[in-house]
């Protein structure tokens, strides 16, 4: 059916609906006046305009992303360095990775009620713009747990060392590959394949995420699915998960560290 014909039918139906709503239960003499109200076509156009724009996005615009990030600041911090360890740091994360996760929230392929609601009205370009803004922010470094393990198979080792060994070398006997193979020796990740930056992330958030993967969580469906982490994390113990998370929290580039004069105070 020609597009003009479809539009004509749609407008006719919309106007008919308005007329029915206005005449139901109303006196006959008020019908003529009611028919002169603003046509419903404008309201329909406003609804369509509010939906995410289709099609591929251009590389992100950090300035526009900064304006959009106002709604994210309550949980993730003004510059992407969240205060609550249950909310991930976004500062320094890759643009494409942030955009992809927002798209998964929007489609429901990654389940989080709060994030799904925030992602719902975003266009693909909004997602890239937000990613561009956060990718340019400097992450604040964290501190790893250096306490000595008192008992168990890792007795006598500093707590973060268990995770450090797994991150760098993995454990071939249990089918656990080196984390550094995908996320880099310094935890900066690889933007192209979509492997995120992990260095400096809150230990509590990383541990929570690893436990979700161990329980079988997969982000995405079909070709978009990331089942790799579920297959790796299922072999990790609680102590290993917490140690990995602690090691990653303290892992950072020297450029992200505060000046010596500040640290000494």
C-alpha cells in the first residue's frame, strides 16, 4: 500500500478516535465546537519523535555525552567515578563497550530494572555520546587487600596475590585462561573486540559480577551473547573471585595515581 495511503488512513483513524472521545456522553449541541480542537496528528508526531532514532551511530560526541550524563551522576558520579562500590566506575571505560551495554539494557538482553529504565529512551547516538564522555574521564585508583590469608589452600599469601596469579597466568588444570589475555596486562581492556577495562574497578562490583557469571549469567542473545565469562567463572571459588576483584581494584596505570605530594598527606 502506498505510504501516502497509509498516512491518510492513520490520520483518519486518529481523528475518528478524537471525535468519538469528544462526543461520548456529551450534548449534541457541543459536538460542533469540540470538532474544532487541534488535530491529534501533532500529538502522534511528538510520540514518534521521542523514540530512539534507528540506524548506526556516528563516533560519540563527548560534549553531548556530558549533557546526557546528568541523569547518570547520582549513581555513577559526575565524572564516572562512583562512590557507592555497588555501582561501577565508568570513568576511562571504552566508548564502544559502554554503548553496547546500554543497548543490551535497552533490549532487555542484560537484566537490571534501573538501567533498563534509564536506557529505554536513548538513541544509538546517545549511547555513543555517553560512552565518549566517560571514556575521556580519569578513573580514580583503588587499593588492593594486602592482608595475609590465615587458613585454607592459600594460607600465608597476601589476599590479592591469589587473584594476581589467576589474572596473569590462569589455571590450565581447571580450564581457567589468563584474564590478561583479553583484558590486558594492566587491565585496560581491548576496545575492538569489546573487552572492557577492569583496572581500578570497585572490588564489590567486580565480585558481584563474577558471581553472576558463575551462576550462568550471559549478557546478550544469539550473536550478541557473551557466554565466555560464564564458562570461565564457573570454575572460580569465592576466595578466588574476591581476590581477583581486590587485585583489579588496586591495578592501575601509574598516570592514574595521585601525585606523591597528595598521597603523603
